[in-house]
C-alpha cells in the first residue's frame, strides 16, 4: 500500500465521520462523538479540514442561532455572554448577536438571539454545550433557592448573583480546557485553529474581537459564592467527550 493510498484512506475516514456528525436527523450524542473524533484524528496527523477536503473551511462556515431564548438589545446577562464566549474559545467558533426572526408581542424593542459562527461541526458542538450549561444553571439556581429561600424582595438580585457565580466558574473551567487544547495543538504544530479563525473573520467581514461590557450589576456575595461552588459539580468533561 503506497503512502498516497494510506493518506486517501485516512481522509476518507475523516470525511465519513464528518458526514456522520452533520446528520441532523441522527443521535445528537453520536454526532458530538463523531465531531470530537474528527478533531482528534486531524490533530494526531497534523491535518486541517482544508487538507481533508479542499476549501472545506471556507465553504463550511455558517452562523446558527440559539433560538430557545431571546433578549432585548444590550440586555443579555453578562453570565450568559461569558459562557458563550468561553465555549467559542474551546470549539473554534465566534459568538455574535443576530436579530430574532420575530419579536414577542409584549416587547417593543427589537430582540436578539445568540449566534455561534464557525464550521458546521464546531457550531453544532458549541450549541449543544451552551444549551446544556444554560439549562443546568437555571435548574441548579431553582434548586438552590427552593432549599435556601432568598430574603423578601431580593429574589432577582440573589438569583442573578448565583447564576453569575456559576457562569464565572464555568468560564474559568472552560478557559483551562482551552489552554490544554492549545498546548496539544502547539505540540503537533497544526495551523487548524488559525485557519478556522481566518475563515470566520472572512465570513463576518471583520476582525474577531469581543467588546467589553460596561454594565454593572449589584451582586450578593453569599449567593455568588454558592453559585461558584455549584459550578464545580457540573460534569463538564463528560459533555466535552
């Protein structure tokens, strides 16, 4: 068997797993596993998507909204944005806002959805993890305050503090995973991350840079700390694999 034949068989295997991960009608867990296997194989053999399928990166870039929640402009909670940005760092996507297809009848200001931009595989995994973490934070917040009622008139502040604590700690954990991943990429010398970033920037027509939030909110230290502690119990590694 020649080297070219071996290489083509490897590329065909990766393309097959990419197709498996892209099947929207398939099992979501199987799709996520296939997506991670594609990434592992490309890291192991120092390949980029462009090596496997010519011009695949540019042609595969898309933006997909998380349409389970809408916010009015500039009112998306900081903890939500923080988690989304941290996830985008792990999976080579970029987070933006897009105008929702329709407004809720009772809302006069225009509404927006979070949108992940990247390759189909990366966007799919980013959306899946974001949905899991968002619902987990809401669920654990409700559980905590059912067992530890907040003072009268302070429910909103206390819940926001708990969610902010969870969001902050989860973002820290995701950044640690991103650093580990970048270390692995540095060892193989692959340019996959850079190639993806350039393709996303070309798709968006602008530099990939996040702004800084100037909004400040009043937080309760006790609820915030409780949220940080709760975040440590979230099975992040299981979701990522």
